[in-house]
């Protein structure tokens, strides 16, 4: 197999505009599209949140925001129905951003 430097050897010949466009293109490839949740998925999320709130157990909540999926772990301490958010691990999470919830028993 030929030992090659890959893209490193070509970067010296590229213009700064090309490098910027390549970085932007790669950043766009890393983005995750917002998952489509059905009514059943939303009901399941609500059910798990209610159960985790009553049991006060460790919970993993995945949220989607701006093309990234983040995982928040902790105990769900409170829910605010008016502003549609839950309080977990010292911070509020918007319910509309939640993709999945699972209890870690």
C-alpha cells in the first residue's frame, strides 16, 4: 500500500476561499436533521417523563437543537406545563426539543 499524506499535500495549492467552502461543507454534513415524531412517540415521551418524575430515578433525555442531538442525564425534578419545559440536572429543557427519553434504572 502506498503511504500518502491524503489531503494535506493539496491544501497548499488551495485558495483560502476553497478551504473555507470545504470546512463549511463538512460542517453541514455533520448536522442531524430533526426527527419526525408521531403522536405515539410523543405520548410515549410524555408517559416516560411522568413516570420518571414520580419515581425520581436517573433519566437520559435526548434533545435536538440546531442540527445537534445532545443527551442530558439526571433526575427530572419538576415540570412546567405553562411554558412546556422540564427541569433536569439543574437546567430547564424545552419539551419541543425532546427527541427521546429513557429511564436508567
